[in-house]
C-alpha cells in the first residue's frame, strides 16, 4: 500500500503540514525537524508524488532534450548527464532525435509539444539563426553545441576554438608538421565550424601549412565517414604526419583505415579526436582526445532551463563548460606501459 | 503565422471536414481527394496539431522507454530505433535511465508518471517477477531484453540461447576447443542468464569443457569489465583459444587486453561479442558479433504498446525478433582483404 504524508506525520509525531514543508523543501523548517521527518520518510519508504508537486506549480516536470544522433556515443553520454542532472531536480527528460535535419530541428523549436514540457534543450546542427527569430517564447530554450548564434538564448558549450588549438598544439609539440583535419562539413562555411577554425589558427601561428589539401570534408560524422576520408587523404598523394578529427568516431574510423594500410599510429601518423568517448580509451591504440566536461554541460543545461521557470527571466548567458586534452597512445605511443591512463592536461 | 485546417480547405477548395478526414487518416476519403488535399497541405506547409489529435482520444502521445544505460551503444542504438518507430505513429518517447537498479526499475513500473504516458517499454536488469505482480494495469507495459518472466506482459526479445549457441558453434567450427565466457553476472543464477546457458549447451553438445574455470564473472558490463576479466583469465593459468563475451563493449575491452599482452586475435584467441554495435566494426581487428535486429525490436515494442491502447487487450505475447551472426576478423582473421564486410549468416 502506498505510504502517505499522513503516515509519515504519524510516524514522526509531527503535523502533516510539517512533513509537506520538508518534502517540498521549504526554508522555514529547522535542520533538526528536517532530520526527524527524513528518518520517518526513510523508515516508511515514503515517495512524494512528484507529478502532483509539479502540477501545483503549473508545471509538467518534463524537459525535452533534442539531440542530432543517439548512435554517436558523445550524445548518448551527454543524454545520460542531462537525465541524471534533471533527476536531481525531480525532472524527467523527454528525448528527441532530430537526425540533425533542419526540418526536425525547426519543429522541435517551434514548440509543437509545448503543452507537455517546461523547457527545451537543443543541440542544433542545421538550424539557422533566422529560424529561431520567430519562435514563441513560452517555453525556455537552451542551446548546446559547437554552433554559435547571436540570439537571446542561453548557450552552453566548451570553447571549441581553444580546445581544437590545444589538440593541434599537442601534435605540433610532438614534432608533427603536416597536420590534416578530417570532418569539415561539406557545404558549411568554415567560420561556422569552430574546430576547423581552431585547427587553422594554431597551424598558422606556428607557421605550418593549413591549405585545402589537408582538409577532408565529409557529409556525415560517423566511423565510416572518418575511414573514407582517411583513405581519400592517403590516396591524394599528400602524406600528413598527424590527423585531427572532428570527433572520436571519425578518428577511430581513420585509425582503422591506417591499420588496414599498414600505416603505424602514432609513429607514421599521430591521431587526435574530439569528445573523449569511452570507446576511444579501449581502441587497440588508445585515442588522444579533447575531453569536454559532459557532466557540467548536462548540469548547466538543466540549471539554465530551471532558472527561467517561475517567471524569472535572467539575461541570456553564454556559459562555458570546461575541457581538457586526454593524451593517449595515438599520439604518445606505447612508451607509457600498458595500463598507464595517459597524461591529462 | 500558423497554417490552419481552414487555410488548407480554402486552398484545396474542399470542406474543413474533408481536410480533417485526410489528416486523421480516415478511410472514407477517395485516393483522388486525399491527393488533392495533400497537395494543399504540402503547398502551405500545414502541420497537424498532433498533441490535440492525441488529446481528443484521451491520450498524451508519449511512450516512456526505460533503459539500463545509455552509455552502452546497444541501448543508444535501440533507443534510436524506438524513437524512430514511435515517430512513425506520431508518438514521442520519454526516456528513462534506470542504471539497471532495481529501485529505479520498480519506480518506473509502478507508474509514477502514469498521467503523462500512454505506455511503457522497459528493459529490466534487476527486477524480479514478484515486483511486477502488484502493478496497476492502467498503463500498458512491454518488456525488452534477455531476462524471461512468466508474467502477463508482452515481451520482445531475440532467442538469446539460440544466438549464443550460434556464436559458440561458429568458434567450434573454426577448430577452437577451449571457449571462455566473459560477463556472467556476479550473484545471478545461471538459468537467468540465457547467453551463459547457450554457451554451455553448445559446448556440452560438442563434448567440450564448460567448467567454472572458463567463466569470468563481472559486476558490470562495460569495456573496463571485459578488459579486467580477460586479464584475470590470462593470469589464471587457463589458456582459452576463444572467448565469447556477453556484449560487444566487453569483447572490445578483452581485445584491448589481449593486444596489450601481445596475444594475437584471432590466431591465438578468437573473440566473439554480442549486439553488433557500430564500434565493433571499426575496431583495429573488427569484431565478430551476434547481431540482433534492433530495428525490429524497436518497431515491435512500439506496436505492442499501441495494440493495447483504446481498450484493446490482446493476450500477452512473447515476440521473437530476428538475429544473425556477423562474422568478422576477430574470428576469421584478415584473410578477407580489407574492406570485406565479413560473411553474415
């Protein structure tokens, strides 16, 4: 049988109102009283009716999270971070899968399910700034990811240019002089792609080439795209001594191509990726990668949505989550004995 | 401005009722009329108000999907299949992350958000049959995954015993005689784990050993668990000539351990996994794996939920989705030139 507020009150020897105050986390409860009620809650296994709590505030308790592709482990790990962070605020997450298609992203933004959600977290791929201009304002929107928009919405992201520069600087520091980029998006201007920009800036600053022959554009961002791009680069006659890939799946696809061609990683070509997904740590040659603080991104996104509920309208913020470079065998080699986790800078 | 039914009717020169019939997919509309209205819908960019459509039927248009871990690519790929299949029925998916914890699975099952969802798809890990016995029946529940329950709920799964036997048969057919199993769950009786059972049945039928020394139990099911289990097996003095892992991340973790120890795959030890996640295809040595038909599992799960809405209560069904064995380099070697996709049986 379901344990009620009344049962908890009787067990703790306090009023129902006091239990309600504790459950709803009101401030005017002494720590001692809070502890006493909490002991009864634990003893009886009481669970507050979250849906009812949200409804009393005119909310649904649901945040929508719209991601381009769940098959990419970065987004799966990010989704887990958002779900866990939302749960800590008694929120649940409705997951949307846009496929990175503009039409689907538009649909999500225009609030086609506004009645069911309290807020929306979107990681856009194709969406343009003007698509968001005429958006109804009733549901808070928080943007994630590499694209930058000059729009009055919170945007949570790492500093993609600085992160890309750190990865390229690491490769240059190892003595590499021909650093290719895999995963420039076909049909997308370079300034829109911050990682390409960071790659070029760092090479230019070092007086090293960053010409078009070192850039492999792709249509997609999966393992197979990275593999195919690496093969095209090798067949182009150009022989880079390092590769920086837009993301880890593409870097792993590139390593597969190099392995198949008998090119050694990192002796002949060093490889660095972006996202630090689990898979890269367990590649036969473990992958050096830019590691965004996914937990922070998920947490900041949820907090940004919640900060806009209840009529509060803080000024739009651009929030930077942290990143670091996880250095592993694909650039350092196996000098570190097996099991060495790699230096993290 | 939002395009209305009325706008579409005016554009097509038909009544609002006719447009409504087309939008709601009623049968008594001629193909010619349907095409005429559809042309106006396309021309004006009309979007039906899905939420309103569901509400008229007393539904929310939301199915909850509760999975143990999104970080495991199998579940991420499965989630994408469920989301896509739900979208085809104008349904959206609310994603839950149980962490495989019994308490969280219980919470999900007992319908703590019954007011927001029309149905629940759950892939349980820890849940016991008695936990589901006292469940309120108002929201249809469909179970996924390896665990078998004697309960009146639809259950969508592949034949895990047959699939495991096929993988082990493949290894035996290649001349392997000491086939280890990685990923038996600590503290879980063997009959509850169909893949261990299939492994043992096939070895027994072939007159080969399947003693406890060949089974590596683990607490978790990730890459690191597979790596650690493989190291324990190698250090135990037992030297298997093949390994069958509970899932692909564990198989990839095991391959990483073998690579680090200088053990060749498949020459010294052949490795087979389960789930056929994208990552396995791009390992330095591509992974042989049991490939469940994830698209079918996602589709059948959504269809099972929808079949129980609207007062229809078909008898509970155990639905088998298909599987095949994707044979790749980790068992066949590199005999097939690079790029050969491997035989699929």
